[in-house]
C-alpha cells in the first residue's frame, strides 16, 4: 500500500540500476537529505550539535568503514581505534604543516593544509597504514586476524604516545586543533558555529555513504562479498584475494581515518591518544555495526545512532526528568545498553537493518498481508 | 559572540528556557568508572559545602545555590556532552576534575565567557592569566607539586641530591606528563637522574613498571597517578619491598582509597597536598548539623573528612568566596559567569577569612591577580599511618622553585598564545 513497486517502470538501464529503484524509497531518501541539509542546520544549537549530531555523523563514517571490512569482506578488525588515531594525528600534522627532519635538522616543512584537505589526508594516510596492517589477512583469518589487528591497535596508540613528533613536541602529549576556516567560516576551534561544523561533517558523511554504497554494489563490492562468503571458491572463480582483501582494508581505513580526523579536529578539538582512541573505541564501532547490521549501509547509520543517542536519551530521562542520582543513571545506562545489545542479538541477529527490511516488506503488503 | 543561522526562527523556542533563580555551581563528577574512587568523595564534598551554605546562610549573598551534577566517567566525550548540557543551566564556574577534559574546555569556556577552576590539575601554564583569561588553577599546580616533592627530598638529604636516582611513575596521559619537563630541568640543576616510568590508562597492570624499578633501584619514587592506578602502585611497591617513606605521590595519589588496599604495607607512604587533612576543623560541625543530620548529605555520606572530600569542600569554599567577591565588585547578588570570572580574578584568601569560615590553617593564603591565576603554589607533605588509618601533615606549606616554574610557564603559555593567536594582556 504505502510502499510498492507497482506502476514504477524503469525504461532505461540507468533507472533500473539506481540505488533506490522504488519511487517511494527514493523520495524518502531525498526527503531525509533535504531535512538534513536545509532544515536541521537552522534549528541546531550548541548542545544538539556537540552532544548528538556530530558524534552520530562521525561514528557513522567509522561504522561505514568498518562495515566494509567486516560486513562486506568478512575480515574481522579490532584496530578501529588505532586507525582513527592515525586519521586524527595525520590531520593534525597536515593542518599544522608537516615538518620533515633528517639527522637533527629540519629538512623542510610542508605548508599548512586547508582543514578540508587535512581531513582528506587523514583518510589517505590511514588507508596506507590500513593496507600495511591488512597484509597479515592474506595468511590468517577469523579470530587470528582479530588478534593481529588488535596488535595494530596497541602499536598505534603506543606510537602516538611515544614519538613526540606526532604531537609537535607539546609538553602534555595532547594534540589540539588550532582555529581553521573553510570559505571564511570557522570549522575548528572554540568559536565555531553549530551549523558550520554540522554541515562540514554532514558533507563527509553523505559523501562516504554514497561512495561506500556504490563501491559495495559494484565489481569491488562483489569481490569482497565473494571473499567473505568463501575465499577459496572466490579465488577459483578468478577473484584475486590479495587485491580484494587489501582494497577492502584500504577503503575501510580511509573512511575510518576520515572519521578519526573529524573526531579530533571538529568534534573534540583536543585529544589524547590513549583516552580517545583506546581499545574501547574499536569495540564501540564493532558493536555499532553488529547492532546495526553487518553488510549494510543503512545498518551503519542505525547502529551509530543507537549507540550514540541511546545513552544521551537515557541520561536525559533519568537525570533531567526523573531527577535520579547521576551515578545510578550511569550504571543503569550500562545495564540497559548491555541488555538491549543482548536482546537484539538474540531476537534479531541481523541487526536493526533486518528489522527495517522486515518492516518494509510488511508495509509493501499492508493492509492485505496475504 | 556565537550566532546561529536562522536565529530569528528559533527565538520563540529559546524564550522557553528556564528563568535563572539560583547561583549554579555545576559539578562535573564521576561516580562510575576506574576513577570513581577519587571522583565520589570530591563530588560529595563539593555538593555538601553548598548544601550547608544554603541551610546555614541562606545561600551566598542571599541567593540560594544549586549544584546540578553531570556524570563524566573521566571521559572526554562525556565531558563535552556534560559541559554543553550544563551550560544551559547557567553554570557560574566549571570544575571538570580531569586534565583531559580541561584541555578541551580551555578554549570553549574562553569563547563562552565562563570561568573554569582547575584546582591542582589541568594545564599548568594556565597560571598565566594574561593568556588564559578564563582558566584558574590556584592555589597550586603540577609543577609546584614536582618542585615541592624535590624540595622535600632536598631537605631530607641536607640540600644535596647529586647522584641520586629519582623515578617518576606517571599516568601516561596529559596529566602524568605534566611534571616531566620540570623534573628534567630540576634534575639538570640539582644533579639527580630522572627515570621515567609511564603507566597506561587505567593502570591496573604495573608489574613490568615495578620490575623496572626493582632493577634500576632508584633512591626515590615520585608518582603522578589517579584512580585505580594508585592502589595498584602502592601494592606493587610493597611487593618489591620498596621503602614506603621514599615513595611520594602527588596530591591525586594521596587519599585513603589509595593506601587502604595495601594494608600495613602502605605505612609511611607520603603524598603532597595543598590543603589540610582530617576532620579537625570547625566547619565539619556545621556540615554535621546542617547537612548530615538533616539527611541531605551527597552520595552515601560516608566520605566526610577524607582527603578528597576535603579537597571538594575546599574547591567549593573557594568558588563560594569568589562568588562573594564577584557580588561585591559588581553590586548584584545574581551574578553572571562573566562577573564570576572577575570575582575569581580578585579573590584573596587570608588566614582571617579562612578562620571565619571555620577552616583555620586549612590552606595557604594567596591572592589571585590577572597576571597570576595560580596563587603562590605552596605545597605540604602528608604521611599515611596504616595503624591509625589517618593522613597527617608532616611539613609546612612550603614555597617551591618559583623562578624555574615561572620561566617554564611563560614559555608554555607563550607557545599556546602563538598557536591560538591570543594577544596576551590584562583587560
């Protein structure tokens, strides 16, 4: 009734192959984009952007990235936090001007990158590092690969703590984003406006989602999925596992790097590697894609929304409305989120995305279910 | 000033925000997570002092106070969320009790014209008020702590530390790294060797660090730890039979929580402090009467008189005194965060004032000015008695190496000013 393909005819291949072949779906997508771009920025305030929208958008990018690796290519990774750190520190180095030293002397210093390109460079550098740490995936898989990526996590955090070049020799070991602007509008620093940072993150989120969606339904994505489903069979039908696995690591790390760069420069403004990009971050993003749905773009968003918004919502209900002590609410929050994760995994192992798919199926038949 | 796209459109919605009636002292507390043992007593002390002011004096200058709490779990992301949500309550001064969150809030609070008090933590160079206009770290900072510990050791060694080996066991974060520079400089000046031993968050696993200490046999160990890291370190030190009287913690490593776990083995452990310990002050009678007996104690009410409770109380007292000062300067009872900042900058704590508040000799007297947001940095040493289960002050509140620290502060704050295009100067 609400949701049907009847009467929706495709007359060209392009129409048939578009991302949302059903008209209703397509309009809903346009509506969401319209609201996100033209309405939300006008009603945002500091609280909404800093506590909800920015973490949601940034974690969505990270979840998209990890979903490509875990959900589409089947390579388990626990190195997300470390890769986000690579993105953040590269972004920092590029936005303050990379200095190259040789034998104790300053060889040269790159000019400071615009924040937009610094974020992109964060992604590019992370893609390199991701490929490097993806190499073991050619030999090992499953839990053993998870352990290998876990090593990446700890190594990268240790590296950024240890080598003071990465944090420009600051005494505290923290990196903090100086004020930077794009087209004359402040993007980083304390005096930014909510709409500007929101739109900046939104741009990266939409671009990542569009790229990820199109990659996953093209040749590259099919190769990843072939590797995921059975790597030997994939190899026999002509998928090069070296290329497929390493491109998955590369693309995945690129997105994770972008999210790490945004996380540091736009969202927090100052980070400390151990605290911001520790192992908890790897697990958090992994939970997002498991809850949202492995191997789905929508699932990445749903999972990120679930884990970012739910704790805040519980806090608002518990502390602000019911007036309970903060520690009890914080403990309850852990219990409720944990419980919901378990319930989800038992009741719907394929995540929120599957719920959404079932709902769509039902809506398609409604009101005559047979 | 910040502006918003479509401000006109939402003006109607904004008008619905609550009318400010209280003096709001938000408490960014952490009662959960690996640092809760330190966060709970501090938050209790902070809340109880204001509860007592409300009940005994009817608030500050006739205006009641309120202390909304927000749980940060010592996590920077939650800290940002808390800051933004507490900002809507009109908070006068923020005390994040976390160096990581402090680093994030220094630029934000400055842009929002809200003062922040980082008492004995945070960015040390915030002492330079010409650069850090909205950040205060009186009465003492980490570098005073480092220098205080060394001065104490100098006194023990008749003024000579040449050839000694001193290990620094530190929380591997912005907090723990703070004293390294000062200790390195002091080492060069006084001729001792510094051994850096980092411990990663949260610090439950320190076997390798203490094995290193056992191997390298330093004469003294200084610790910059927090949360669960402290208990573990004291226990590990006991395990390798490191003499406790040669083990000195910063003030964040010197509470009951940190030593009780190790039992008798912790006897003699020392820690720095910048305020008095114990319950032997008249103000605790008022706390008992107006807060505890009235059933209004924050938390479980079992922390009263502990080291960190006293520190929370001290922070609350300094905030209340600054609010009084601000009310005096501006002649209004209902002050704004901007006026509160002026009050903090003009704050003067004298012995008479503290005696009148029921806290005689509780902390050093100091005077805040635009150039000096950090007080005089007087540091005392306390020692743990495992049989009596009490901390006692074993030295005076003594001065620290002002010349060295001021030089380092000038250098660090100048770097910050250059990085962020801040024009240093007093308004």
